[in-house]
């Protein structure tokens, strides 16, 4: 039998299993606009699943996450069914039935017979090998693992797992679909526990061993874990919430596959037999907290190192899994850097020695080098003559920091120098393209009065954007989500911008007391002219992808599923842009453009303007007057004076006022107020 053609995109999904996991997966997919068939054994079980979904959606309405109308719309996309025949025409089928290998294999075999040849079959298993389940079908090349985390409608993490025979094109299509539905995918080899459970389950188990050994009591372990890992719930409370039997089952599975170190502690097994939750009450014995923290860190370091040694995952995906899936403040390798690699190695060695084995090579080697771990926050992949460069900080919305800027520059220059590369596509991992610069960097340096560091960072970022702008190879931005401030300035440095229809862009800087400093005042003008540049910078409005295309800010708005392919086509078909002419102002923005062409910031702030009753202009004035006055005045000067200068001189003009604006009271107040109430602007 010949190879079945790859689907162009995933449009129809079926989820098998209407329990908490299956229902949550269906809810998330339906929330993102896709029709879903939710299948279970009989009508009664499906009905119970739909009722659970309604309860979850009602809770979302109560918490004002979405409206009642939106909840009804989500539910309307989910079709309940009590027969596998309902999944026949799905492009992707996700099984989320209970963890029994025989049941899952039988289900995969039945789905293989029932579904069309192109259908992709995915398992949500956390216990079994994807490759073994795939062998129950005649399509192992179209089978993979999609391991979602509880609650799948809320937790963004998904581990994407290739079996032995999974077709790379199928893997890429399933991965892309996870990003389209707002998930944060990480790549795992087909290995016991995959990534996160491999270290999280031993972390829970080690907490139980500490009690068993008399090292500390439960309240002390809870307090130490919360403090050390910066988490809201300690291991025992987490087991109470998620189910103590689940922890024992997971440890049993890992122990069976990987050895006695992973076996469940006897006390954990006894607690399951009792059928009672852990008792959390009591005060911490603070003197014991340090030893508890050391043991919990040790088990995390030991297992995370094994994951990397065994090539189950990268250090970056290991840490993303902890931050997104477990909501830890730092991932295992970031924690190693925090503790110091030598100390991390010593902690891991102490625990490993108790169990008769050594520390992982990755940790031993890093200790030998005497350096902290370096994280690849930008990755480059070359295929078909195109270098795809991805900014990979999905849990931080890909915010620009010093490492990202440095690595982005390295990858862009490497792609330009690579003779096999004809064009470059730049994108972001997860749900955002780049949500601006990392404000923590700015705030820390402002508090230390280290404005020189801010200037050096901005200069380096401008140099990287200039390298993109002047690339002899076409550079296309695949703008996959939110692009704010420096993020959209990065997009503007590309020759072409192809945006997802769900993307949005904006310059929020004047609302936090500064102005765009990475070319936003200059490259925006080259695309849309002086007046609309003022509008975007002064008002800070969030612009949809379609509106941006109408303005001329982006070349095209396309469906999320088609974004990367469209960007790749653009990259191969279009030459680099040598010079730009701003597009004429579209009709609906023309009155605002004419108003801005003849209005100064001083008049805006002083109320000395005439709107002629135009609602759009009046709204703009209200928006602009809510911004920091000092930032608006600097922005006006840079935009207007920059229009008279060559590009390089205009960019230098952005730098010339950098220290002035960052040392203002407004900048400090504005950045610290992000996400809260707008500060009282001082104008200084």
C-alpha cells in the first residue's frame, strides 16, 4: 500500500472519552473555533460529559472569562456521540480513555478500521509507549502522542510525542495544530513519563519518602516546597487535589520501566489503601526546611539530567514544561543555575549515591566547565532552502531580553551566511509573536540607575533589526499572534509581514511612559505615512491583522493554519524590499489622518483641538490624553524630525532621547503599573 497523502490542515476533530480530560480537550478545541465530535461508550456517559462541560463553561461565565453567549457558541461546536462511526471523517482523533493498555490498543485498532485513511490518530496516554499503541493499527506513520495536562481547557502545555514510525510531516501538522489552538507544545521522545511526569512524579514520591524516613513532617515539607519552588501548593496538597491514586499509579509505571528508584514509596501505597487525603494541618518545623528543599531539588536535578542524557528532550523543553505545565517559577535547569551548577551537581550526587548510581553526564560536564546552563531561546531550522527562525520563550510571550536579542542576531547572521538558505522566515513559538521587550530588565536597570545598560541593549537590538532589514535574502515575518512594541518593530524590519487572522499589533509604549525605540517611529512611517504613524504611537491602539493589512502595515492576513506555508511561499517568491512608498491612507482613516497632519501634541494635551464631531477623532484624543505627556512629546519630535532624515539618522534620533525618557518619573510609574491602574502622569 502506498503512502497516504498528508492532510493540508486539520479542520475536523474527534475526541474519544467524555471524562474530565476528554471533555476538557474538546472544550479547548471548540473554544478556538473548530467543530469537535465527543465520543463515549454510551449515551449516558456522553450526556454526563456534556453536563460537566456545561458546568465548566458556566464557571467561566461566572468568572467573566467569557460571556454566556460565547459559552453557548463553544458548546454548539461540540457534537456528542455514542459510536466510533461519528469519528469516521475526522482529520484528527484524540483518544482520552482511562489508562489501560489493552483498552487503548483495542480502541486504536477499531479507529484504524473506522476512520478515513488520512485521519491522524493521537493518544493522550501518560503511561504507555506511543509506538506500541500505534502497532495496533495499519497506519503507525499517522499515529502520535498528544499528552495534555489537567485541566486541558486551561493548562496550555501539551507534550507532542513521535512514535518509532511517525511521519515527520504528520508530526509537524499535529504540532502546528496545537499552536493554532493556543497550546504550548514541547517535543518528547517516546519514553516512560515523557518529560514533565518523569521528574514531577519522583518529586512527589520523594516528598513522601521524606515523611517515611522521619526527615520532616507534612506541614514542613509543604512550606519548604512552596518557598523553594515558588509554588502555591506543596506536593501533598497537589496529590490531594489531583488524586493520590494517580500519583501511585504513575510512580508504579515509571518504576516498572525505569527501575526501583522510581517505585512508589510504601507510605504512598498505604495512603491509597486507606482512601484518605493527606493531613496538611500543622506548623512547619523551619529548622528542617533546608534539608527538605535540598532533597526536592536533588531529585528534580537528577531526573531532569537523565532526561537530557537519554535525549528525551532538550533542556529548554524540560524547563518550559515545568513553567507552563506545573506553573513553577523556574524550570529544573534554571533552578540549577540559581543554586549554582557545582552545588546542583553535589545535591544530585548525594541522592544518586543513596540509590547506587551516578549523576547524569550533562550535569557532570557542566560542573566540569564551571559555567551555568545556556538556554537556546531562538532556534533555526533549514528545510527546502528556507531558514525558519523561531523565538522560543512561549511562556513569556517571547518577550525580548538580552539573550533573545543576542541569539536572534547570531541565527539571522548564520542564515544569511548559509549558502543553502535562499530565504528566511521569522516567527514566534506559542500564542504570541513577540509581546514586546521584557519589562523586568528595564525596571531593574532603572532602579539601579544603570541607564547605560538600557541604551546598550537598545543599540544591540537596533543592530540586529538592521541586519534583518539589510539582508540580501528575503525575510518574511510569520506574525502568529500578539506583536507589541519591540515585537512589532522586529516584524517591521522584515521585508514582508504575513499575519495570522488572529494576530494583533500595537505600540503600547506611550502608555507606560516611553516611546518606540527599535525603529517603530521610522519603519512604520515608511509603510503607512506620517499621520497613521502618529495615530499608532500616540493612541497605542491594538490593531487587528485585517485592519493592519488594510492600512498597509502587513502584506496579508491569512488563517492561522495556513500562516507558515503562506510565509514560506512569500519568502521564495518575493525579492528583498529595497525601498518603500507609504500606501495611501484608507478612506475610513482619512479624517483622522487629516486631523493629525495639522495637530500638535501640545494642542492635543491642552484641549486646543477641533474635531468637527467626528467620533473616531474624539476617541483618538481621549486615548492620546491618557498617555504619558513627556513620552508623547519625545515621540512627536522623533517622528517628525526623523521624516526629514535618512533611515539611519532617524534610528539614531530614537536613541538620542533614550536616557532622558527612561530616567523620567513617568517611565518608572508606567512600567510598574502594567496590568494595573494607570498612574498619575507627572510630565517629567
